[in-house]
C-alpha cells in the first residue's frame, strides 16, 4: 500500500505535507470524483471484503469503487497516513419507505479532529446525498455545499444528518419510476453517535447487507459517481444524471433506461469501471435513492 499510488488513482497532485482542512478537503473532493460508490461485485458473483489491503487493491489497483465500509476505511488509512486524527463511527441510515432509521448500524463514517474542531468525513454514501466537503460537527448550522444544504441536529448525544433539497427539473419524467421524490424538501440521511468503532464491528453488517433478501444492495445494483457539477448513477438499467443548481435553485435531472448491450460501455465511459466477471443488473423493490 503506497500513498503515492492512491494519489495517482484519484488524480491528486496537490500538497500533502501539512495535515490541514484545505488539504483534507481537496483530497476528499478528488476521491469522490474518482472512486464510485458501487456494489457491483455482489452482482458479479463476488463478495465484498473488509480487509484493508483487499479494498486498496480493488479501488486503487483495479480502479473500482466500493460502498461505505470500503471507501471510508480506505480514506481512514489515507488520512491517518498523512497525520490526521481519525476515528471510525457507525450510523443508522434513514429508510424513506419505512419512515424509520435502520435498527442496526449499517453505515461507516469518519470523525476527524483538527485544530480543536471536529469534522465528519464521509466518502461512502453516494448518489445525491454524498457530501462534497468535510462537515464541521455543529448542531443546527446550515452548511451549504454544491449538492445542497446539509446540517446536523443533535439530540441527547445522537446526531442526525439531513439535506435540504432543491427543486428538480426532470427532462424526461416518463422514464422515472419515482415521481414522489420531487416533492421532498428535506431528506433525513442517517443518525449516529460519537462512540468510537473498530472496523471489526462492521463485519456482521458487511455480511448482512450482502445476503439479506430485503437489503437494498441485494435488490439493486448501484454505481454512482460525483462529477464536477453534479452526480451520475446507474441503478439497475436506469442511468440518472443530475446537474446541480443549473438555474434558480433547481437541479437538472436526465433519466435514461439502458439496453443490456449498453451497460458495459456505460460503466466504462461514465464511471471508468471495467468488470472482470459477468455483471447482472438488478433493480427490484421500491427504494428512493434520490
């Protein structure tokens, strides 16, 4: 494992001698625009491992992406290597269809202590709810970013992350199977506490999300990547591309349903992913991803 090889993977050419907020933010921005949030291995007959060296090989050498436990575990190694004070945290993701948070921890995120302040760094949520910068851990303060306004709310030691959404202009709404998403104003994303975690505590979660019949990741193949001005995502056969704030506090959304023969080319051209094994797209069940 070589930090310079990682920097080459994310096309980062900036300074890394001083562990400050600007450097962390710059590396983070490069990571989310180079490394997709994806679970494609599951739909190629492969399992997703938590071993750090396996994750490094997959993301850095094979130029793949990963889900939260891969992306954030790798980011933890990167930041610690550069001298940052990093702690793993566990979160419970909000499920809109159930109007409830997960019963068990199912998301890994990072807390970084820097210059007397605390920041949340999360490079593993993907889709339109992916942070674009580290967020200062302050309750009730709006923190505008390119994807929208994020904020934390703290209640009795539990922290809640939410995002204020913009209006959406859908170019071809007939392609969209989820019309209700446009009516949301604020979306809850996840809750967490500041209890330090160890990567070993996520092994059960990592296995459960790959095997449970009702797991979002079992029912859907997902690949999303942040772009310089928005986000693109391939969920099953549906390719969604969003341009953030293209006019008057409105996001531009374009949706296209791909044919089977377009999938491989789209993964290569839009996400820079080439798979070793046969990929079988999946998109069953109702989950609101945008």
